[in-house]
C-alpha cells in the first residue's frame, strides 16, 4: 500500500468516526442519557413518598438506579478528534465562503 493510500484510508476512517459522533450529537444521545439519569420514574416517586409517610430516613441515592459509566480513553479520544475535525471543517468552510463572497462582490 502506498503512502497516499494509507493517508486516504486514515482520512476516510476519521471522517467516518466524525459522522458517527456528529449524528449522535444531533440526535441528542448524550442529552437523553443525562436526562434519563436525572428523572425519577413513577415507581421510584411512589416508593419515596411511602418512605416519607412511614417516617424512614430517606436519601435520593436510594431511589436512583446504578447507571454504568461507559466513558473510557477511546470514547474521549474519539470525541476530541470529532470536535477537532468539526472545528477545522467549520473554519475551512467559513474561509471558503468569505473568499467566494469577496470574489462575487469585487466582480
């Protein structure tokens, strides 16, 4: 495999990951997961109210489920790469459109 083929493959892989993370962000996956952590279900609220009426010592942590944390080195690195690619793409597109705007107004 030539150097240009390797570079092309790396760029395609990075672009693929960028698209995955971008669509996850657009669809609100992280906001949904965070919101789900913050909400109590009807059953948990009912249990909480029953414990209050019974005079038990209550803590909110007794009623929340144990949510597994899936953050790791790879997911954080992927998100960092995605943010970098997104910022670079946005700056590049802004520069291109400014150049096009300058070309259109000077004609």
